[in-house]
C-alpha cells in the first residue's frame, strides 16, 4: 500500500482481529502517519483486552473484566465492528466477508485473528461443566463454577493448565491434573521438575503418563473420566487445556498460504498459493500474532509460530510498518520470550530452549525451585529459563542477543 500524491492512502485499511496484535497494528498505522479510514473487526463483543490475566487474576477473582481492557489511543479514529465474525476473504475482489453477509472492502489488510483452543472428542464441549479457556467469557464461566470443594479435573499440563490449577486451588477447589506429559514439559526437564513440586506442594493431584479413554456423565453435573491406566477420576467440572490452534479456517480458499498458521515472508507479508504466484506476497495483506508462521532471521530463517504476548505486540507494529512501507520495511527478527505466574512464582523463558540437549544452572538450585539455567545445543547457547530469578533472566537475554543462534542448528530442526 503506497501513499497517493497528497502523501496519504485514503482507501481503507481493515484489521481482522480486535486483539493485542490488531490493536498494536492500528496504533502503529496512526503513529506512522496513515490518516485514512481504518476498520477493526472482532468476533467478541468486548473491545481489545489483555488475555494473560484470564487464567490468573481474573479467574482467581483478583481482577474484574474492566481491569483487563487495553488502552486505545484517543485519536485512533477507527470504525469498530465488534461481535462480527469474519468468515471469508476474497483477495481478488479485496473484500472480507462477515458472518451476517456484510462485505468489507480493503486496500490494506492485517490478519490478526489469533488462536483458538484444541478440544477433545471424548467430551461434550457444549456442556456447561466442560470448559476451555481462551476468552473473557470462558474465564468468567469457569470462575463462577469454582469454589471450596469443587472437584476440578484439568486435562493437560501446559502453561494454561498449570495457571488454572494455581487459581483454582486459591479458590479452594480440589484439583486433579491428568496429562500424557510431565507438567510444562515444553520448557525442559528442569522446569518440569520444579513445576511438579509446585503443583504437588500446592495440593494438586498429578496423574501423568496417561490419556483420557472414556467419559461418563453421571446424574447431575458430575463426570467420571476413565484414564488409560484403568483408573478413573470423578469431577464436577473439567477444563480441557491441551493447547491451541491458529484461527485460520476462515481463510480456506482465499489464496493465502496456510500451514501451521498463515505462511508469511520475513516482513510478515502473507504468501500466495495461487499457481505461479506461489511464495509471492499477496498484494496489501500482512499478518501478526499467534497465526503467523514466518522465517525468523534471528534464528537463521527457521520457520516458527509464536503464541506469546510480547510477540503479538512486536509483530503488530512490524506488520503495520510493512503495510505502509512494503519491501522497504525491515524484516521482523523477534526473539521468543514468555512468562507464566503460578503458585506465587514467575517462570520466564527466552530464545528456543526446546532446541537444547542440555541445561546449565547458573543461579539458584532446582531443588529450591528458584533457579536460572542456560539452554545449550552442543556448545551453542540457544535459550534460557528462570524460575523466580528475574535478574538472571536479564543477563540471559543480553547474552543470547550477543551470541545469536547458529543457523546450522535451527535449519536442522523440523
């Protein structure tokens, strides 16, 4: 999208996704001089809000929905289409079609529809006693269900599952966590060891190494969940927390390249799948946030999709700059990082510790549950993790930024 003779492109920019990434794109467009029409489409009725507190402060009752609202620039001058779901994209006609049949034309388009929750076929996800956690409505429904002696089963032991366990225990619920993997296994064995101790010390019953094989809904609200070891868990409510999937189904048939997310180039331009146009950017279409799969120059061009708060902020701004400046925009070189608060302690990660074949503790001890560790693949630093050691994490970030990750390591990873 290029400016007209007056210096401004007056045709409309449309952002699909009233999310953190979408809002950051909108702010950046205005901050960098775009003065034309701007429309933001969101499938929820709420204006953009912060999602990390859903499983923590909001669920535990320490905050209310209004506390999660993201600040919107007073001079944003956007048309908001909230509670309106995008169902199709026609790149030939340059329109976004909504569920009510409305067509929204665009000159420039930002895709920022985020990710949704995975479900399990064994559970009736329409039942009020079966929960996922992605939206504000999800968190409030689960909060209303929890209380002293409520029997809660959490299926999955990733970040959302562990945070829900922490919040539920603070509300007095009896919590069982069932998972095939060890808790927080994605962050490495040191984090798993510390997380297991935090969960058990916090009163959570852990059942690992087993999967759900059957679900029987008893009279009333209770469930009896059969596990692969032959045991069973009785629960009043169930939270399915087995990961997420990018919200890209509405883009089927659009000509956008889809894989694990929306496939983009290094500047976050959405790539085409239209015959001879393969691997070329679609005109005027960029993406940001959880849905983006891009070759990250910071890691030797390794394709990656990152579902973290900081990535949404940074990509939202970068996508807007690409929309304004095209090939003159800088490639997006994000370094993945995240945090998780549970049981009174903060876990932090930077880089790609999943590439590591060993960890070296540089501060504290794993036995005490307060430590920082560098992650290595061979002799190469690829990331780091820290439990309750924020100062050490600062040092890890600086060291990783200075050394970088050798491309040979990232390219050898599937």
